[in-house]
């Protein structure tokens, strides 16, 4: 039995919806627009100079932000 301090990090908390990075990538136009709102222009070539981890962290943050287009797209109908 797991104790409170040994919680599984991948398990969604109550009220959260579990989504994979692939689920997020299906909403690429929302990601592009959200990143542009945050000052990241994907057309500038930034994806050629940054790591996949850098992009994944930003997409994950967008998915968790209730004000982002990505979050709204992922939770629509959930």
C-alpha cells in the first residue's frame, strides 16, 4: 500500500484529465498559437536549436494551464 509521501507521479489528481504528449500533438495549431502568445515563434527556427525536452516541457505546461487553447481543446467534452 502506498503512503501519502510515495504517491505515483503519473497518476492524475482528482479533477485532472490524463493526456499523453501524442494527444497534445493532435492539437498542433493550438500549441503554435499558445506558444506565440508566450513569445515563442516556432517559425523562427527555434525548434532546430532546442531539444525535444524543451518543447515537451512547454507543451506540458500549456496542457496544464486552464487559460490555454491547448488545455481547452484537451478538456472539451471531458
